[in-house]
C-alpha cells in the first residue's frame, strides 16, 4: 500500500515554512533521545538492583495503589491458595468457562489441572499459526466468563498491570470476558512509569521489536459519561483481580 | 468538515442559559471533574504538580519548534514497524484517504473510539455515504451519535444531557423501556456494541499522543472500547492532529501523569494502549493493517503565528472547560463547532474562519482560571486578547488595541464577580463583553433559532467533489505555488 495524501516531504516543508526554519536536527537535542544503548543498559542495571532490594516495599505500595484503582488484590502463599482465590471467583460469577494466555507464569504455577478438578473448562491460547484455530479461539474467548493472564510488569506508582503482546497472548483475554484475573510475580513489580519506559526503550534500542501493543491495565473498565456518575464495567471487565505471587 | 455554527454564538448562548435541562446537566461541571482534579493535585502536592507541568510544557515547546523533525522520525519508525503514515493537509484530503482505504479493503462495518479530529472532519457522514455502518463506541459518543448531535465537551461528549434525556433517547432509538438508571444504560450500550466490535472490519481511533522514537500511537481510555476498536477488526486507522507527536517514551510518562488527573482527577485511566504498527506474524491477534493519518487542517495557521503557537500544546484534557465561568453557563454547543470552552475559542476561529467566529474570543471574562488549570500552562487569556486585537484592527499590532481590550475585559470581570446570578451573569457575558463590537440592540434583534437548529448537530458533510487523485495533484500544485 503506497502512502496516500500529501507526500511527506511536501508536508514537512510546509511545516518548516510555518516555523521559519531549515531542515535539520533540533539545535538542542533532548537528553533522552541522545542516550546511548550503553547508558540505558547502565540505568537498567541500577534499576534492577534497587528494585530487588525493595520487593516487600514495592509489594505493599502496589497493593495499596491497585486497590485504590479498583483491583481486588490477593496474596496467595501457594498453589492451593491460588486455586482457592480462583474458585471463589468462579463461584461468585457462576462461571466455569475460563480462557488463559500462554505466558511464562503458567509454567511456574500450573493451575490447569487444579482448575479442571474444580470443574472448570480451560481454554489456553494455543500458539497456533492456523487461521481456523485463531477463529475458534476468538469464539472461545468471547464465550468465556473469566480471562486469566500473566503480567510482564506491574507498576507500584499507578497500580497497573502491563502486558506485552507476543505469541501465546491474545489481546482479547484481558478485555472481553467480564472478569480478568492477573497473576503478578513480585519480582516483576516496578516502581514507576519511568521504569517501564526505561526497560522498553532499552529493549527497543537493542534492536528488539517494540511489539504491536503495549497495554497498561489499571483497574476495571469504567465510564463517567452520563452525569459524571461513575459506572464500573462498560466494554471491558467489570471485576479485576490481581494475585501477587512470591 | 463538520458544520460550522460559530456565527450563532450569541443566540445560542442565550438559548443555552434559558434551557433548564442544560442548566441541570451543567450544574456538576465545576464540582465533579474539577473537584476531582483539585483533589488529585493535592494528593501529590502543588510543588510536584508544578514540576510536572513545567516539564510537560518544555517538552511541548521543544517538539512544536521542531515539529518537522519529529514527524519525520515518527514516519520512519511507524514504517519500520510495518504501519503506513499518510499526511492530510485538510479535511477533504483526510476524508479522501479514509475513503480510499475503505474502498480498497471492502469495509462494511466500522467501530470508532473517541476522536475529536474525526468530528472536525465530519468523518462519520463520509463513511455513511460510502455505505459503511459506523458505530461510535465511547458511551458519550454513542449517545450523541444516536441523538445526531456533536460533542459538547472534550472528555465527556454527552455532558449536556441529563440521565432522563439519555433514557428517553434510548427508548426512542433503541426501542427499550424508559429506564434512567445509569448503570442499566451503560449495560445496554455494552450489549449492543459488543457485537459490533467483534464483527467490524475497521477500527478507527484518535490518538492522545504519538511517540516519534518508537513510532507508537497512544490512546488513553476508561471504558475498554479503545482496546476493542484497535484489537478486534482487521484494519486499524488512527487519525490525529499533527501536533500530537512527542519525542520519546520517556516523555510519555509525564503526560500520563498530567492528562488523567487534569481531565477527571484520575491517577491513571483504566487503560493506556501503546500501538506500534499492525499485529506481527507471531501475535495471536490484532489488525493486519495499521494506518496513521496525520492531519493539518488549519493547524499550520497557529504554527505560523508565534503568538498562537502554544495553542498547539493542548492535550485536550478539558480542565479549562470545567473551570470556565462562561462554559459553565452556556455549555459546549453554543461555541458552534467541535472544540468548545476557552481553548476552543482559540482553536475554532483558527481551524475555521476567524471572521465567522468573532464572538468566540470575547466569550471569556479573561479571569485567568483556564491558564491556572491548564496542565501545560497554556496562556489562553493572552491568546484571546491577541485574537480580539486582530478582529478589531486586522494587521495591526498597536499596543493600544490590546490595552483597550484588556481594560474592557477587566471591567467586565469585576462586574461579573459582583453579580453572580445565573441569568444576569450569562447576559452580562453576552452583552457586556460584546459591546464594543455590537451596536446597541443587535443581540435582541438576532432572531433566536428554534432549539432544534443548534442542538441538532450537523448535517451529513458532503463528500469531496474532487476525486482523490485531483486533490492530491492540486495539493502538489498549491504547494509549488506557495514555495515559488
Ligand atoms: S488548553 Fe490546557 S486545560 Fe484546556 S484542554 Fe488544552 S491542555 Fe487542557
């Protein structure tokens, strides 16, 4: 597909006319764009060290901000604890149809057999390349009552779960079903938004793909469009749960 | 382009002030969103807030001064990620680009998440004339689409409607029993639109920010409709103004802190989605094509005028509307076009025709509350004065003119504060401030249009008469003319 509309060069030239300037780099470079990969790497290493020293503090902070943003935060201590939390949710919603992504966390905590024993039907996002499989999967997601995902990061500053797109991860699992459960490993908790962007920038400047869809989830879906009255659960999930795992 | 009714400001605002339903709907503007904004600032401290504002302003200043450079960087990186960037100088060209994409991809159903620029373009009408079923999916936008109106607020488009009005609208248009329970109405919208999301071929979104460094489009939403629009259909078109670009992801953090707090007092919205190109082959889902349309449509005018340039720093948070004594009285529709409130009074005359919008720069008491509230510290009152000056004495920069306007304004402001009665206030805003430009009695002689004329939003915009190819050729020619 070729580019439509005004050709780029003409569009940009007209902007330069408006600004009364010539083509070229900004006179002053903004610091963060002239950072070298090496610098970013140093910063990231420092960040990792400081985060690792403060996992408990970050966990406490995240629990507080997440709850304030509408997450239900749980601290299960073992596999049994995780299954208890999920089973409570299925009972509350009368829904045993679960879809989950295929993220690393599920290899550490394999919840499938436990959930099957509880009578749940679990669909896993299969790492497929077949179009028919994808269509079927989409239908499964649409009909499930609960979506379970991992988290690439969680942000203590904002109470957010951050998910990066990749194989085995459908964008829809965390937005289509009425309930979303996120499994967060404590070592993935970051302090602030700046931390997330530092790590993403480093990865990007190391030559890795930015990924098509970096997604921050901060509480349930909501609106205040009628009389500025808050209603929870419009197009996305009405209830969201965050499980913090050691 | 969406129909322009800026000429009707006086009559429209008089109607607005006398409309009891609108009064009721506007009642909460000052306490609701603005109250929440103040609380959010208190929570993090004034000093911190000020630090963020200064940083954001510095980023915007730098980016706009080097807009060509960052748009070029954006272009390179969107392309690298497999997306397409199209530049549109005006509404016709932008609509022609969308039309071309719709035809080439056999689009039947489109879902839209909120985009003020698409309102500017009158895009829904264009899509409908191409036979596309188009659904607004943000609850507020869905309401006004059903009502055939335009947004009356940057953040809450249906702010002018009471729940009772929405309930009657749903009863009327959707054939469901009247129920003014807000939760039930939201549920109705969810049920109806769910299907549309999943069957749409095309998702259209605006953009809150564009990140040059990574070629990303950022949308900030609460309902989840933005995520569905940009994930479920096979094609995603993002349409936005050229001023939305920021240099790096690191800069984004500052704006993510400022925008939700300024808009609704939220620390962060429920969702922030950062879209970089179409789905990759390894992704399980997401659109196969990603198109980004970058629109000028009159923004150049503000870019070229150093006095008005900072209007392009606006992040459309709505804080200046919520706090504005004029907006609080007349609501958004009186402003006559897409962008209401104090910032609208600057942007609208520049994106449309100043001479037809000459009341807007006067629709302010210059009390300065907007500048105080603005997260980017945009000097709205100064720009309003500049526009007034231009209207009084075109092509003159004489200081005396601006002094003159300022004096008038200062006097009116004192008067306003002494008489806070709603109707009186409204009348004074309309008569007091307008006086220098309206000979006695003009206001009352303006025929007041039936309510339907100014509450009904716009007629279907006409499709461009020219073919896409002609428009492109013409624009090339124009540009050569300009350069030559
Ligand atoms: S001018 Fe400032 S306060 Fe008004 S909408 Fe724009 S950013 Fe917000």
